[in-house]
């Protein structure tokens, strides 16, 4: 099984756990899991915590899909490099090679998290 087709067509999801309100994140797909920067998630959404991920139509439209699974913290080497590039697709990295390298170095230190749909794992 794989993630819902709706997950593959969008870039923003809302992640929540029992102890935190929904928080929007830009995400990318890496196999059967989503990947996002977790440094802006509430501290209650920590490693091992079961979270719910909701994907809506653009601009807060109708709910397209929702799933839950464990949040895991990963290193950049544990994620498809194309997924990390997808996360940065909307980010201006700079006009010069020096600016770009500095921006990439900053992003390499950010917390990366994944969520795998428990129904897909079954």
C-alpha cells in the first residue's frame, strides 16, 4: 500500500497530536511517509508521538485525506535528497553561490521529521 494520491498532489498538511493544536507544515513525500521540517511543530509533537495528518484542498478547502502515525525524527541522510529539495522548492536560497551555500547550511541543521500512515504499514 502507498499513501493516498491526495497526499502526492499537495504540499501543505496540518499536523496535530492529542496535546497540541493543528499546525500547518510544508511536506514532501518519501516512499510511504511524509517528511517535513519539525522545528516549528509544537514541542508536544515529539519523537514517537502519534500524530494526525490532514491534507485539505488549497486555501483551507475540503478535507481530502487524513491519517495518523508515529512522528519520527530523522537525519538528512535518512531521507531521499529529492524530498528535502521539495521542502525547499519555495525558498529563495540566494542570488550568489555564497548566499546559496550559506542558506543550505542553515537548512541542514533544521529538525526533519517523518510520519508514516499506520494503515499503510499494516
